[in-house]
C-alpha cells in the first residue's frame, strides 16, 4: 500500500528541485517539503503525538500548513483540520469532540487555543496511558482517570 508520506519521499528523490507547492511568495520544492515535514514530525513527536493520536490544526493558508499535515501523516497521526473562520467556541467543541491530543495553531489564532484549553481542561490528556492499560474501556464504563491532566 502506498501512503502519502511515501509519495512525498518518492517525489523528493525523483524531482526534488521541482516546486511542490506555492503559498504567496513562498515556493517549496519537493526536497524541502520532505525534509522540513520530517523535521517538524520529529518535533511534534517530541511533544508526545503518536500513531493514532488526533492532531487538530488551526491555521490559515500558510507555508507551514502542508508541512504540519504531512508531518502528522508520516507519524501515523490523524489530522483534524479546523476551519480558521470558526469561533473560539466552535473550535473548542471540535477539539473536544475529536479528542485531539494536540492543537496546533498559527500566531493569528492563539486566543482560540486558550479558549479550547479552558473548555477541555477536564478532558484527560493521557490517552497513551489509557491505551496501554485498557483504561479507555474503564472510562467508558464510568471510571475516571486518576492521573492529573498536564
């Protein structure tokens, strides 16, 4: 099965100097796209995002959006794109409903991140802990996480 990350890797090897995408005045080659998405993927992984986690992304049209999108895909994370025109309440509701492990925002939407954090303060951020111990099923049956949210 060919995955999107594999397609990008192939394009970087075969046509690395060709333009992958243009955003405003910025032109990103396939080679840069591949290398920068790998670099960003390692950074996101250091933040704790793992395979199967949901990474919510709130950003306008910017050069970094495709980089973050492919970084998440290469990790096996699930990208939850959020419309940049949504209100803070709508953004918080989407993050909560999607059970996103992380919300990535651009500088323009920092206030929305704060609103989402307030609304989801009671949502446990230890999904890795729950997956390892089967606690998700215990929570569904009414049990609560005893670990403190970060």
